């Protein structure tokens, strides 16, 4: 090597070493869980509960101005399973109106005896119905019925009064029939649904129509469409539509954006 080349090689070595040392850090690898979280819509503002004198059937606890009804105990199983329910409420029309992919995972929240869960099960032969309730007696009934009928895709599941206890982003859909109005912690339940649903996941909400005085149900066990929209939209859900196939109930659809 010539005498002039030596300093050149040394200078080049120093330059490379400096570049190696100070080069900008590689951009962080994308973490899919973090990305999904970042893509989640921001939490909606917290709506406080209020209290007041309890009316008959009521709890004295109010959400968005609506008094929360008392929970129907498991002694009401017979009423849920009554033989003339089809004539009165046409549940078969509700089941027909609920669109689901054959492999969908749907949670029937406040499933009670599983009246709806078992009727939904044939619509998701490659998926499942998670039948959520807070009363173990309801789940015992459901479990026995599933085993008698050899239905394998209905899964009884014990929820908490403020949490459905399923992992985030696992549900394609949620059904709630005559149950939401009696959730003692609707704000927390709505947040729990938002976390449990996949983006684009749908809620099918059936509630007796409070707008219609001919619907023979106690006032606190009914809801208006406006009230349901207020509660679900404030909780970050998008209103899709009110299907109107049923004689007594709203069939409202909401979507997680
Ligand atoms: C009136 S029953 C309706 C049962 C069923 N959906 C039907 O239509 O046949 C309401 C059910 O909601 C349940 N429930 C009340 N609060 C709940 C909560 N936070 N999470 C899950 N289930 C709840 C009650 O235990 C009860 O079984």
C-alpha cells in the first residue's frame, strides 16, 4: 500500500465506525395488538348514574334518565318457556331476521333459559352461541337442556353484573332479548360489549316497545327506540336500523365502528 493510501483507509474506517455507531435506530417492528388498540375508537365520555325514589319494579338507579328495572329471578323460567310465546312475540321472526355467517360467534347476553340461544344455534353450525347470564340457576337449566337435545354449539357462560367476561375482539355479534333494561350496570356492560365485539360486530337488541301502550308489559320492562339509541350511541355504537318484524318488540341493530 502506498504512503498516501494509508491515511485514506484510516479515514474511511473512522467514517464507517462513526456511521455504525450513530446511525438512526431501526423503526420499531409493528405489534399487531398495539396497532389494534390504537385503531380502537377513543373511550366515550363517562355518563354518571343518578338515583331517585324507586318505583314498583324499579331499582331507584337511573341511566340517561331511565330507571333500571329489577332483575327477573330464575323463578321466571316458566314464563320464558311459556307455550304461547311464539303466538305473542313471534321469536321465530326475530331469529329469521338476524343475519349471521355460519361460523359466527354470537353472545346471547341475559340468555335466561336459553330460549333464544337454542333457536340461534342452527344458524351458526360452524360457530357458537355463548349463552351469558348472571344467575347460575339459569345456566344449570341451559346446560341440562343442551345435553338433553345434544346441542354442542351453545356454551353456558357465567357473566358478572358489569362484565360479560369474554376476551377482547372475539364476538361477531351480540343478542340481548328483554334483558338490557334490567342490567344493574348498563354503562359498564356497554363498555364490556365494545371490547368483546370485533370491529364491525353487531348488537341485536330486542326490547318491548314503550311507545306502544297496547304492549302488555310493565313500563320499566319496556324501552323506546329513542332511549335505546341515546344509551347505545353515547356508548360509541353506530345505529344501523330498527327492523320491525315483531308484534311487541323493537329489533334494533347497532354496530361497533
Ligand atoms: C327477562 S330475562 C330474559 C331471558 C331471555 N333473554 C329470554 O328472552 O328468554 C333477563 C335475564 O337477564 C339476566 N341478566 C340480568 N343482568 C345481567 C347481566 N348484567 N349480564 C347477564 N345477564 C343478566 C337475568 O339473570 C335474566 O336471566
